[in-house]
């Protein structure tokens, strides 16, 4: 939940439920950041955990009592959505969703093979079914 917002924050207000992905900051100026590919930031993105942010603090992710995040890297979670259900979408969910979108695997009728039904595989199956794909899971 947002505890406080800076004067330049426009997308969120105190009390909003938000989720944070795998990074909290980047330069936001290089060609990668401008193209929405902050993961490749030329100056180095600041990961959610075990990295040094621009103010010199060390990010501690889920071990933090609070976390400072640029609004660009926060995602609104509806007030009535269970927060425990949102968490997997921000980790395993985006890990499979991003490449599925990049490779146009959101078109009904296509086939998707998923190797293993762990955390990532489970999310891939859920997205695949939601996109109308023919999903096959391969496992031992």
C-alpha cells in the first residue's frame, strides 16, 4: 500500500494498492528506457533487492519495512483484488507474460508447450488458456 507520495507523483495517491516488479528505478533516459526496455538500461537498472539506489540506500525487496519506487515501476492493484493473488503476477506472471507477448502467443488457436508445471509453468498455462491457446504440459 502506498504510504506516501512525492510531489511529482501523479499516477498514485496515499492508500492505493500497488505492486512492484523486479526493479524500482533506472536512468529513464537511455534508448532502452525510452523504449520500455529498462531491463537493459545502459546505466544499470536498480533491482528490487540487493542493489544500491541513486540515494545510496540498499534495496531489500520483501525484507523491507518500506520500499522507495519510481511511480513508473508500480502497478495498480484493484482494492478488491487479494494481494496474495497479485504477488505471483509480478514475478512468475511477468516472466512468462512478457515473452508470450513478444512472440505473439496471445492469438487464439496457436499451440503452447510448457515444460514443467511449477510456478512459471502454472502461470504459462493460465495465460495460455486465457489467450485461447491449445496448451500442452510436458513433465516428468
